C-alpha cells in the first residue's frame, strides 16, 4: 500500500513537471510539434492521440 502511494505521488509529480515544461513553450513551438494549449493536459497525462 505504501509503495502504491509513493508511485501515485511520483506519477502526479511527473504530470505536473510535464505540464509545466509544455506550458513554457510558445504557441509557435507547440504548433511545430503538432499541439496546441488545449492538448497539454492530455499529453502530460499520456492519454493524447493524434
């Protein structure tokens, strides 16, 4: 149980870090990789499909 809690916390931190990094990109940089701002949460969560 403790291990699953630790994994859940780590996954949430990874998600937050990914959102933060993607949010720092300009709209042009996001467009260059085929994304827009609305896609950021799904990409960070690993649920994005193009």
